C-alpha cells in the first residue's frame, strides 16, 4: 500500500498530523479576543458539488438553498501539536466536528432559524463534495448510551457509509446507516443487530469514540471495552430486512477493567473518560518488505480514578494483537521519567498529564496535555481545571518532539480541549480568499451552481486583486464582460457546459481571456 502524498498549501509540505479543534468557527472574523484561533487566517476548501439529500418535500428546497450558501474554511497550524480548526461561513454557531476519516469529515450543525433540527454536513476532500442530510428522526429508534458517536465506515476503497448505533423500540439493537448515493426519504436505513448489550454485562454501552481498523467497525467504551462488527455485511443487511448483523466484544486490559468497574459516569467528582483515556488507529510500519497497516492502540493516564503521587503518574500505551483480540503492553512512561526527556526543558513540573491523543500516521508519537487539577483524597475527587500545554512525545526515543502553550490558541486556558487527531490535511485542496471571491462572482454572473477551483490560475487571480484591490469588480462591470478567471480552453468544450443557456457568455469569456493572454 502506497502512502498518500502530502497535500500542498502555499507551496510547502503539510504536517503529517492535523490536531483539529472540534469547535467550528462560523465567523472567520471572530470578535471574541479570548478565542485566538478564530482570528487566524483561513483558506477556503475546494468544493465543486453541494447537495442536500433525504429531506422531506417541504424541507428539500430550503435545505438545498442553505447548503449552496455554505463555504468551508480551514486554519491549518504549521505542525502538531499546534491546533487547526474549521470555519463555516453561513453556518449555525452550533456546529462541531463529529468524525474524521482520511479525507472525509462530518459536521453536526443546525439550521439558523431552527436550532432544534440537527443536520449532518459531510465533506469529502478527495472529490470536493459537500452533502447535507438530516439526523435520524424516527421515534422508534433510540441512541445507545448517553452520547451519540457517528462512525465513518469504508467497506470499499473510495466508498463510505455513516453509521449510528442504537436501539429499535421493542426490537432491540440496531444500526442506522446512510450512504451518500442514497436519495431516499428518510435517508437512514435500519439494520437489525444482536450482541451489542449482551456482551458487556448489565451495564449499558457508552460510546466514547469510534474507528475502523482491519476490517472491523468499532465502538469503544473507555471504561469497559470495544463492541465491533464486520462492515462488509452492511450491504447484506440493507438488502435483506430479515438479516441480523452480529456484534463481538473485547474488554480493556484486565488491570484497567478492575480499576474502573466501580466507577459511574454519573459521578461528577471524577472527569469523563476522554480526560484520561483514548483509543484509535495508528499507521504501523515494520520492515520495508512489509506494507504499512493500521493497528489499534489504547492510551490510559494514571491518577484520575485513584490517588497516585504526581511523579508516579504514568502514560501507558497498549496495542491490540489481532489474533485473539488481546492487548499487549507497549510502554509505560512515568511523569518523573518524562521530566528527563530531551526537549522537556523548562516546562512546569507541577502539572499532570491529561487528554491523550494518538497520532494516526506515526505509531511512535503520542499527544497529551499538561494541566492543573483539583483533588480531594478523603472523599475522592479529581477534576482537570486547566490544560496549559499540549505535547507531542516519542517515548521510544525519550523525546518531547514539540510542545505548544494552549493559551496561545484559545486565550482562555480553562476551556477543556476538545480535539480530534487526523490526517485530513493530506487530502485537501485549498483556495485563497481572493480567488474564492472571484469564483463566487463568476458563478453569480453565469448562473452556475459550482466551479472547480482546482482549475483556476490562482497566481493570476492574486495578481489582479493585488493591482486593483478595490476597483477590479466595478471596472469589469463597466466593460460589460465577465471576470477574467483564467481557465483552460477544454473546460468550455465540455458537453454539459455547451448545453447551458449561458454558453454565449462562456464563449465571450474565453475569447476575452485569450486576447488578454496573447
């Protein structure tokens, strides 16, 4: 398997990982001075197709209008552990990143006039498409656990499905799945399932994170274990309504099961599991003759469920042996040992590790924050109060690869970090704001719904905007000709374009462009 080439932004190589803030900015010019990342420059993400699918006839027209008005932007940090974030022009302030898998990113948002109506936005960076679909509204279907965690499933290369785990009222466990090719109303199809709850005992499954690895679709409960199924059987379940999808389960490492068996999520005196545990896939490479593959890893930080001296608190990593689905200890690093790592330097030694993350592209790298906490040992209480620094460490080489002060990202360090690690940036194509403005104006003048920014000559657009930053639009209107966006001649010879009623405008634009370039 060949590794994907790193995408390019401004002519430079993009970082191998992208630590993405789950909060999506809906105003690129955020006036909240505490949210410093919102003030950073954004690039516009390439989008050549925008569609709304699965809405009722009464809502379809409005949903289509809304999705056409949306524009995705990205502020990309120079490298991890710096934080990147998405922006959504025209979007609801209640927008967040729900899931990321390679070039697919799923956002949950609402309509501006109705915050109670949840919708999903699915952006595919590889083909530049943006789909909008409604969240499930079937009253007979209930989410599993206290949280909703959507899974991006890739049963075949280049294809994907969205899956939600839940229950059918009176019928037991079920999956709801949505495929981008589906235009049915409602868009979510039900697949009956068995084994989700029965395999983990009396406690209900609480999904903290989801991922796909080695032919398995996984829903992880960070206090108990992982429920999984074979995504290759989704198609069978969609075509055969009587088919029942079977689930399996494997627990966390035994020592952690014992520690957390008496812990209750409703106990507000202890932080939620994401503050001290995480699970996901990382790209594993062995020798050159073996192709790289994705393996499941699990990270846990001591000190949250039981009292441990600061210097003895440890970051422990396990990897999953596919044969027998057993956890193998990879390494355990105490905070005292971390203080001696190359690169730790003058970072404070009175902070505890919290909020771990895995690198999707490098199995040797682990991210976590160092922060302050509130503790009461007589009546056990342990709550993170402030994450100060975000570190990238390589335990194998005993090195702190990089660190960043979270106050430089958010201004207010008391905001708990809600971050997802991905390699999304490897798949993107971005457009400068100047070029995006010209693209929108061209579409408006020629009554088009989309143009591919990959076909634009960005340097020519920048030159024009730089030479005449405020007057170029008016001058073009006075001259009664479309905007001079250099496009290749073959673009206007496409059959679909010849048939459009504005073909004469396209010809006039092409002639004008070639005369200017001659």
